C-alpha cells in the first residue's frame, strides 16, 4: 500500500475535473521560481496560465497514453506496449506514420497511480458516450484514454482538396466506450459546441479541435466556382457535413 501526501491535498493545488480513471489538477501558483521569474509567474497565473497535470487511477481502468507523457507512477503498475501481435504492430505503425502520432502508445495496467508530465495547455476530459461512441481529433490533441477506447485512422473524403487546402489527409479517430484525455490551447469554457442535424458547417481555418466520427469531413471551395471563391476572399474551407457535433476554438492555435 502507498500514501500520497502534499499532492492533491496541497492548498496550492485544486482538482479541476474528475471523469473515469482520470483526475485533472491545476497549480494555482508556480512556487518554483526565483527573483528573476517571480513577476512573470505571478502575472501568468492571474491570466490562467498555470501548470496542469493528469492523474490516472489504473485500478479503475487500464490507460493508454501518448509516448513520453509519463512522469511517475506508484503502486502495482506495469507498462506494456499494447501491441497484440504482428498485425496489430504494423497497423499501429501505419496509423502513426500518417497521423503524426506516436506509433506505439504505452498501455498501463495494474492497481496503482500514474501521473503524467505537467503542461501549460488545457486538459479536456471527454466521455465517448457523449459523442455516440466515435470522435475524430485534430493533430496533437491526444494525450491519454482508457484502454476500452479503440484508435483508428480516419481519412478525408477528398484527396485533392485536402492537399490544396494544405491540410493533412488523415486524422486520429477514437471509438468505443470510455474517457479520453485531450490537450487543448483553449479552455473548455471557450470552446463552442456546434450540433448538426443533417446540416453543414463550414470553417475558414483550423479551428475545429474535435468532431463526431459520424460527420463527413472535407476541404472545399467556399464558393460554387473558383471566381466566386476568389471574390469572397475565403478560398478553401473545412466542411463538416451530416449529423453530429463539432468543438470549435475561438482562436487558431
């Protein structure tokens, strides 16, 4: 048995959110400073620029994390590759090569506690049941998920427009049941939820951080013709079509 003191029961640390196997904590102030950085750290904390960490309770669920994200672990926790044979290995290697994610994401099992590296980004906890069991992520969003969530590669519907729009052709999709942990440049309070019911959303820029796997995602001209697109000044836009929801950030990263 183990006991953690001066961690989540620290007056300078607050629990932001708990969901599934994950707990997100936030440091109210950065006390590890000196005279040259104290003023910068003070004003940063006033503007909500703070260190955040994810605590994983492995006894609630096995977890899969981004490679290199582990800081420390305690208790009966074992790390595995999560690879279930040669076919699974090549599938994950291929998915990593086209999505830009790490090919092998370590899986942690057991009954202890796993703590991830601190970050100044905002941590989002999303239940796949709230996304009808399928979500697609923008590049660099994935941090961790419960092992009941299955990862897959999602390809754009039209190759030519993706290339012309300077967008990647593949995204990381997650399906199943469980909780996923994402890193975002914007806090959850600022993200706009757009619900589509057999409708279309067009976005001029890379503002969508996640969208339902049921949506058809393409890159298209903003106007019906090249002349119309040029006249509008918008050119190519990201298009989400169908039934589902999209999380939009108010600013581009």
